[in-house]
RNA sequence: GGAGAGGUGCCAGAGUGGUCGAAUGGGCUUGACUCGAAAUCAAGUGUACGGUCUUCCGUACCGUGGGUUCGAAUCCCACCCUCUCCGCCA
C-alpha cells in the first residue's frame, strides 16, 4: 500500500508516478471519497465521544442512586445518529481501502521509462553465449532424446503445463537446489527456512498478490480456503507480519526452496511448449527484511547473490533494469537476471529481484523500532529468486549439451551428483 | 475426529455490566542514593487512526467477527487459535 498520508497530501505526485507504469489513478474520485471519509469520521468520533460521556454520567448517577430516566432519554437520539454515521463511515472506508489495495507501488526515480519489456535496460552482462560446432537442440528435444523429460506422462496425469522428470535429470534439479541453498546459507549469510506451501488470503494480501491477482492463484475448496503459494516470497516475507523488530534484529535474510504454483491464467499461447512456463515449478527464494535506509543497497546485494549462482554454473546472463511499465505491482524497482538459452537463441528471465520499499510492510504491519525515537517504523522488504530451479535446469541442459544429446554436469554440481560428470539416457 | 481447559499489555497474572487502556508483581527506561554496583525509593513505559497533527484533543483496540445494552474485557452467538487426554497417522 502507498502511504495514505502521501496519497492524501501529494495526490498529484502519486498520480504522476503511477502514470509512468501506465496506471490511471482516478484522482478526483479518490479525493471526493477522502473528503467524505474525513467528515464522516469526525462526525462519528464526535458522536462516540458524546455517547461515552453520557454513558459515564449514567453510570455515576446510578451509583449514587439518582433517577437516570432523563439521562437515558437524552442519549437515545445519539445512538441512532451514531449508528447511521458509523455505517456510512465503514462503507466509505471499505471503498477507500479497496482503492488503496489496488494501487501499485510508487516507482523509484531511477527506474527507466518504458511501456513493456522491450524497453528494459541492460545494466551488465556476464559470460559469452557459447558457440557450438553442431546444431543445438532446445531442452525439449534434449529431454525427448534422452527420455528423461516426459511431457506426455505429465499431460495424462495433470494436463498441460506440467512436467515429469526422471533419473539423472530429476537428480540434476535436486542438485541445483541443494547447491543454491548451500551457497546462500554458507556464503551469503542467509538463514534457511522451511515454510508452508498453503497460506491464508491475509498472507497474500500482505505481499500484494491479493486482492488484485486472485485469478493467478490456485485456491483450495476447503471450508476455510487456502491458496497455494505462487512463490516463497509470500510465506518468507510474512515472517515479518505484525512483528516489531528491535533495532539490532535487522537485517534478516531468509532463503527457502519451495515449489511454486501459478494458474497462468491469461498466458494462453505463451511458452506452451516445454518447461519454461509451468503450473508447478521449483524455486529458491531470497528475502531481505531491512531498515528503510538500507533497502537500496540491499537490492544490489541481493541481485549479486543471485548472480553468483549463475556464475558458478558458468551460465551466460545479463542483468536488466525493468522499465516503468514492466515493474511488478508491489515493487519500487526491479532487476531481472536473464540467462542465455542457446535453444531459443535469446536471454530468458531466470530471476527477478525487487525492492518493495514499505509497500508490503504497510500491508502486513511489519515494523522495526527506531533506535533513537523508540517508535516503530515500517521496515523495507526485498525479494529475489536465487534462482528459479526449473529454468536453471533448462539453462544447464541447453548450455552444456553435447552433440550426442548428453549433458555435461557443471563442475559446481558434481559433488551433488555423486561425482557424475554427465547425464544421458 | 472425540472430550475438556483456555486465549487480557514486553512477561506473569487479576478483572463476570459502569469513573477499565485495564489492578498487582516482574521486566525495561529515567532520576535519587552510591566511588561504582547491588539493594532501596520516585517517576515513566502499548498500538493504530483522526482533528487547523511535533504541544494538545478525540476515537478504536482485552483471539476474530457479529449481537444485546444508555454503557461490554466482562453477557449471548459463530468462527479461529493454543494446551491436555483419547483416537488416527508420516
């Protein structure tokens, strides 16, 4: 959520900032509603104050054994007026809240202009796309050739956008996950966490997926519904929900491996072949909880941590700063890591690292006590993939393929593969 | 799944319709005493929101949501969670 005070007092600035994303903010409608809220709230609270005062008077009169009938008659009127005022106020407040929950985060000034991913700006690149002296295959062909990647079985079991992996390939994904977690926990100072995969709506509202993006989520039909997490960002970031951290307790860095579940509603026709876009995929997620002044630096660090993984795997990649139109709902600024896929002859997103500022913290009341003032202040949250395991697997397959269709295991992963140097049927 | 007990402030714990945002004890902060510490004494110590918003005033919050009432931490209803025992299970 955007700071409601900012929304009220600097509405034009907010409107301008959101317009950079291509988001149209109905300023007039908002301000009119806000005016109503103000007068209704003042009215309600005045009436409450009156009621409280007379209730107190009645109590005292009764204690002294005086006649309270005239006092009761005098309050009758207040009760009705109060009821009316309270119900109008709650309607207006609910409308305001809906608006506020639907507004995306404010962008940082250094986010480049642009409408969509075509205008994202490359910041740096690492490695050089390899040259092959044979015709490269994409991961689908490689998987079919070895028989280790089986979309037919997956389709029979669960339909489209699922994969079955077998043998060395299944193990390679597990190796990737273990490797990534080990690097982040032992070298980058993250605390490993195991978290629920089913969460309440509150948690998703906290991180910003709800109420706006419910269609992207899987939801259970149990009496109290659960949602399957679309990313470990949700449970990890919600570790700060309604917590007030003491000054020395931040920063916190959490890493977790979880499956991620996405309905991919609205992505019909995109990446329908292969393992790029699945309903279920594995990811190692990184989350930082930091004091407000630290978040800009933390984003650079976090991005670097994700980059380390690709470097150790010797996968060529580039870092792009998302342009205004491409930055996600809850982020103030985002870097994507895009890995080179020889099979597609292009870079594809493998990690997305975002600074969410206080946007999520405000929704979930995640705070840190200011060392000087002693007052709780909103903390800042960041998240990034470190990295998506399914896509990393594709990247390894395609970048380390050999002419015979076998795959060379990157040196960094061999300890996790029982020393194996290649995967083949 | 069955039976029972319970959810109050940083912690423990009182409060079963009125001056209760909440006794008391502990903790913490500040001050006094002290060379210093301990002990002792005194004062302070929640969160959110609003108002012509650093002073000041008001409102809300005692698991959550409803209800009764002039008035609810306290009564009623529903739900959630925790604990104990039984059952079941990994």
